């Protein structure tokens, strides 16, 4: 067996006095350990180097995958025509009317006149008792709000004004009637308020126990003497482009297709808007600009994340883990090809990213001129949409490309699996080497233990012979 000259010399003889008295001649454990270590070291070095390389490459591919996935997320807001059909609704008097536009809205300008807002009813009773703790009688009241109703039972346990208010507020099935007590100089008043607007949501209170103890608390459209109406249950009345409409709510989604109106005040005197408000529905260029800006930012983030993977620092001589890697360079080239391509948008003016304000800087990142995009959106919105979301649009084709690369069985997934398989194989080699070294240790231990026994016996024989020779009589010679 040949041991590298760079290893520590193996010590064979024992240094204890026992060796000279017939004990162990060789330190077997130490000798075997050194021999096995010398045999294992070069193989361990190779496995360790290859494992480190595989681990580094697995991490690098993971970085690449993460960067591409993050970038792909930004494409979702640009890769379909619907992303460029986003509309916004603008009111000429936001204190009178605001609105939001959905996907089914149609661009245009509409005049809106608001004659009356929808309101919820509020009733204030006549003085019922001296204060909230005074009794009002016992019995059962049926409280209605529109078509819905619920019952309130007053017993000796809760037959006060405050008890009645609490019973109404906690009643099961209450559709939206709230009650409170206000005590004035003339006594306690019960306040009934609806949480629902609209003419059909009127409050009524009836006694249903066949008695009259609670008659002072009743109210209906035909019997209003017990309460004063602070605000009426009424619908909103308005018109859109001269067409009249009513609504139980001030939030209206069924008057102008795809647009939700929020009525805030009437267009009568005091609004400063005249008799109508102009509502303009247009393409939401600000949202599109934001999405394009996010795309540019995401691309630059991706470039920063993966540039180091294929970089080389000539000063330190340090190379990135994927320098010269065909997978990395292939993906980068495909992305750049899409970015620089001319797209058939139906316009010879707006058919590339550069034409809408997205240009490449010297470091490979993108810069974005939002004003130039706004100009393009105003002049040719369909062409801008096609540039990003058309069949051959930049965002649409990039998304398709990244889906293929990131999919199970795609180029990145295949590389990851290959590297993991290689790492697992190296782990198996380590286990196999462990087993080989364990067998070598056992074999060498047996060999050197036998040699040690033989040397010990020879040493003992030598000591015995020396002792016998020393005991022989001395032969004296005659002198002349």
C-alpha cells in the first residue's frame, strides 16, 4: 500500500516500557487510523468538491427560478386584452356624485341630475315618561321595517323606556331598527331609526296583545300622532342623460350599464354645479401606466438577481455559478428577443417597447418614460394593448415562454432534478466509502494485531534467551 508523502509518517513501535517487557510492540489503533485516513483523504476531497459544486448549482438554479417566477407575476396585469380595457369614471362634482366603472362599462360622457337622495326614516316619540327608568306598561309590540317585522315583549322586568329600547336593539330578527332614549325637559322620548334607506323601508309599531297599555308607542302611516318624523323613508330620484330613475339606495348599479353611482347630494341650489353633473367614463390610463411601471421594475429586479449567476470578476478572478451555462444564457437571450421585437399592432408608430417609452440601459436594465406611454395610450390605445397582450404581444409571449421554462418537466425543472440526482449520488458514494473504510479498518486491525502478537512473542523469546545466557558459568582460562 502506497501512502502519500504529504501525510504524517506512521509510527509503528510503541513508546512505552511495556514494549521492552514483552508487551505491545505496535500501537495498532493509531497505525490503522492513520493508514485509513491516508487512504480516505483523496477520495473524500473529490466527493466534497463535487458535492459543493452540485449544491452551489442547485442554489443558483433556485435563484434563477425564483427571479423568473417573480417577474412572471408582473405579466398578469398586461398579458390579456382585458388588462387594457380598464375604465374609470370621473365626476365634474365629486361632492355631488362619484362613480366607479366596471368591465362592462362603455366610454362616454353622461349628464346626471339628482333631485332627491334616498334617506332612512327616523321617528321621535312624544314624551313617554318622566325619564328612561319610568315604566311604560307591559304587553307585546310588533315592530316592522318594510316587509320584515319582529316582536318585542315588555314584562315587569323591562317595562321602562330604556328597557324597551334595549329589547328592540337585541331582538331576534330585527332587520335594521335601532332605538335610543333621549331625555329632555319634558321627559323621555323614544327614538326609532332605520338603517335602511328607501320608501319601502318605513317603520311601523303596533300593539298585538289585544290591549291598549302600549298604545302610546304605536305608529303607522295612518296613525302618526304618537311620533314626529325627523326624516322620511324615501327613494333617491335622479336622471342619467335625461332618463329618470329611482333607487332605494344612494349607491346605484342598475341605472348606467357597468357603472356604479354614489349619490352624495342633490344638484339643486347650493352645489354650485347647476342642474346636472357630467360623468365621464374613459380608459383608466393611470392604472395601465402603473402596471407597465411595475413590469419594468420587476424586470430590473430579475436582471439584478440573475446577473451575478453568469458574471465574472476579472479583478478577483471569481466566476458566477452559472457562467457559460447554456440554460441561463438561453433563457436570457429568449427574454431579450421578446423585449426587442417589433410587434404587429396595426400601427407603424407604436409597435415596440421603445415606441411607448421603455428602453434598455447599458447595464441591461430598462428605463420607463411614463409620459411617452400616456401619449401612446391617448393616440392609439388598441395598438398599445396589442403590443403587450396580442397574440405576439411582449407580455403574452413572455408569459408563455416562462410557463414552459418553469413548468414541471421544463428546462429549469429538469436541471434541478439532474442536480439533485447528482447530489444524492454523491451522498451514496460517501456511504459506500464509509463502508469500504470500515472494512479496511477491520482488515488492517486484524493484520496488525496478529503481527503485534508475533512480535510480542519474539520479544519474549529474546528476553528468555538473554536471561539463560547470562546464567551460564564463566569459563576461566589458565594463565601461563
